[in-house]
C-alpha cells in the first residue's frame, strides 16, 4: 500500500465513473476505464474529449495538456485490464450482488497490495469488504456529482480497513484538489446521510398535497439559499437511486424519517426515475435532459391573484429587526406605512434603523438619495396601534409567543377597519389560533417573511381553513408588488422551509452526539458536497440555538414523530446559555464585539 497510485482503474463508466476518470486523467494519472458496455466506453471517451476541449477554450488547460490527458485514458471491456492498477475504484450499480461479485473477481486479478475502493453511497463498505480475500485494503471513496466540479470526497473506513490504505487515498484526494473527509461506515455517510432524509421529507410533503412541487422547490432555494429545490434534486439524482439509499438508511437507523416516502416507490416502479427517464417529479424534453417542460401539474399563469382587495396603506406592528425590515420593504414598493410599537420611542428607533438601512443602500449605489427620502417619508412611526385605523393590510411582527400575538390581534380586530387584511409573520405558531382571537378569522392569514426581509425574496403565504379566498388573493398580489416570491402552504407547524430545514439540522446534531463526525467535517461536507451556503452548525449558531430548539419542539409536538425529538445536545447547550453568535458561544465560540 506504499506504492504510489500512478495507475488507477475505474470500473463502471456511467456519469460518475466518467467524471472520476476525467479528474484522474487531468491530474496526471494513468486511467484504465472498464465497462462491459462498448457504448458506455465510447461515450466516456467522447465526454472526456468534450470536457477537455471546453477547458482549452476557457484557457484552463493547454492543448498539449489536453492531448496528454486523453492519451492517459484507455478503455476496456474486460476486468482483466485492471491487473496493473494500484487502485481500483468501482462505480457499478448499487447492488450488493453486483459489487460483491466484482470484488471477488478483482481478488484474482489485481496485486495483493492494490487498494479496492467502492463508490457506494448507500451500501455497507464492511459487508463489501468481507467478500474480499484482503478486506484490509477495501474502503469507500465517495465522490460527488459532477465529480470534476464538486470538491468533497468522503473517505470511508470499515472496521477492517488498514490505516495505510486510508492515508493513501486521502493523499490522492488532496492531490486532485479535493477536500477529503474521513467517515465511518454507515449508510449515507455524512452528506447523503443528512441530505436524503431532507429529500425524503420533501417528497412526503408533496405527496400529502401540502404544497406544490414548484412552491416546495422555490421555498428551499429562496428561503435557504440552496442551489436546487429538493424535488428537482431528486430528479437529478434519480428517484430509484434515492429510494435505494433511503432503504439502506432506514434498515440501519429504523428512523421513520428515513423510510422512503411511498411516492418514491410509485415513481420508481413506473419507470419515472427523474431526468434520466425524462420524467419524475417534473417532466423533461427527453431522457437525460435538464430542460423542464410544462405538464398537467404546471401552474397556469391565469391562476394569478385576481379578485383581491385593494391595498394602499400597510400597518406593521413591532419594533424589532423583522418589523423594521418589513416596513422598509413596503415603503420601498410605494405603500404608505404605519410602523407601530409599544411606545413612540421604540417606533422612532425602528424607523431610525430603516433610515440606516436605506443609507447603506445609497452608499452601495443601490438606491438614490431621492428614493431614500421618498421611502422614509412614506413611513409614519407611532406608539399606538390606534394608528392602524385606516390601513388596508396590518402585518404583525412581534415576539414568537402565542399569547402575545393573540392579544395583539384582539387589539387590531377592534382598531382596524372592516375589510382590512390581518397578517401574522409567525414562523412556527398555528395561524388559526391567532385568527380565532379576532371576530373576523376569515380576514387573517400568515405572511412569513425571511430575515433580513429587504434581502430575502421568499414569503410563505399561510392560509387557514377559515381564510377567505379574496384575502389569500390579496396577499399573493401584494407579495408580487413588493417583489417577493409567494409560496402557498397550509397552516401546520414549520410551514415549508422550517419543516424541512430543522429536522436536517437536528440530525446533524445527532451525528455529533454519536461521535460519527466532527462539526467541521459535517459543515464542510454539506457546503462542498451539497452546495449549501452554510454548514448546519454555522447556521444553527446564526439562527440561535434557543430559536432552533423552540422550532424543533413545535415540530415534534405537531407530528409526534420520535425522529423529530430535539437532540439532547441542543437542549443542553440552550440550558447552559450557549445560544450561538448572539451570546458568543454555541456549537463554536465567537469573539465578543
């Protein structure tokens, strides 16, 4: 195992195998590509030719470097070609039978010192290693798709793997410009272990008709900054592949959150496996295409927010960051805004915060001085809700406490004129319970803005069973006018974003509790392997551990699923006053300002 890994065989020349071969060949390794399909081998060569030609056009490599890389890549149809390899990476279908047979055959072909790596993301590396005559040389080497672009590589050790083998492939990964993360052998490892639970919950949410596929995907992209929505990502990964990974995860964890949503089985057995088949959650122009085309489920443009109530003036109740941000959004869009707080001093402070925000926009060239002055002039600060008497839309943005919100809505019910729309920005409380505090629950709706409101495009529009159709239409229309993206969802805990985001964060905490991976490795895995803007622990510390715990408790109480119970480590940190960045310590420590 001390032999330099100069010659590497890649068995299975599908998309992933071809991508790995490209990375290796461009890094100077002799690459032996093996596939029983001549068509797959030809396609792999063509893909490498096309990829390196693009690299030359973009001046990332020279024509000579391209020629050398192509020369280093040879394809074969017989496994015997792997005899000279110091490392074999298999990327064949996710089947124990296929992979175990492959390892048995390789034992008779390669040198006893050669390392055998499986690219599985779902199967037990230990179980595969046990089939080899030399289980100490078997490990997992999990690249992410597309392999040339994605930085993360998970290096998976079984209890049988020899440390020198791990060291050799870890060094190889670094030499390829990748970021290797060492993990133990359990289905999904780090990145997929967190990702697929989230994807599964999104599929279940869609199957329950809670929200449309478009709204689920838009919510997670706009609300969390993710590169793709979960259902579009399932189509990219392959619905059959996702189902296989989840089955393996469920067998290991017995966590119902990992039990594949029935719709994944239905789509898989119908051959609707995503982009590769031309249809999955979405419909594509053809098999293998990434271009989505309208189908029977595509929302119609005519289904816009017509028939709503007229909104000229808006009241915003609250004096915190969210309230001032929402008031700024409406004022920028041309609405007259009344910003009401518990005292005139608090209201003036909130307006002052808006003035500073607008000034920053002027400094950055995003806003003119005239527009700043006009926006501020539209905002009236008031120390009493009585100022809401003439507003057409009243938006509450006070503390996330049901009794506080109910009391506020009771007051707005008395103050606001008949026909005014009353909206709550709650992120976790039942909207209908807030609506019942008024004599007009049909006029109450949820408008969940995301922080910071001026920057974040998403608004979750939450209608209760009592919300009037024209109230729903009004709020959707207003969202568009203030340049936000509305998504519809029902009145249940977490709505779309928090219901999908916080179980994922909770599962990340459980990984640390179980000593499976470190904070840094988990954060790196999700940023590099999943394209997340922040790792889960970075995000938890930003959101606040107390806020996160409160949302986890609401989700657990609503759905009663044991898998949603808050991780004990989260509860302990909150009890200790370690709430994240705002206290200087959460999962990490921060310099005090």
